[in-house]
């Protein structure tokens, strides 16, 4: 392979991994929203979201702008405290809309990265 082709393949591999990562985050948030709507606490989702937040910078470095990466990481890290978030949602249903928007944001980011 030429250096250019090698770089292109690496870029495609990184974008593919980034797309998968963003999709998994979005699907986890979708799961949380569904559980919250059914008045259930989605145990297990908190650990996934925490690990997604911790690893986001490593996986998405160079794929998303730094300010967007920081924003996404902070939002996801806040959301990983499921029990606290569940209480917030039960007290204020507009928080559920925010979660739905966050899931949509990650779905959209995955699609953009894929293109």
C-alpha cells in the first residue's frame, strides 16, 4: 500500500470505530429513555455510560472537534449517575426530553462521522 492509501484506510477504520462508538452511546441513551418512561431504573446503563465518557476522548480524538468532544463527554458523564438522573426526571419531565435530544445528538453524530 502507498502511504496515501494507508492513511486513507486508517482514517476509514477510525471513522468506522467512531461511528460504532457513537451509535452504542445513542442506543444506551435510547434504552435509558425507554426505561424511564416505564418508571424503571436502567441498572447497568450507568456503567456503560461512565466507560463511554471515560473513553470518548481516546476513541473520537481527531474525529470530532475538541469543543464538541468536551461537550459530549461532560453530558454523558453527568447522565451516567442513573439514580440521580432518574430522580431528576421524575421531578421534572423536561429532563426526559433532554435525554431524548442527547440520544438524537449521538445518533446524528454517528451518521455524520459515517459519511
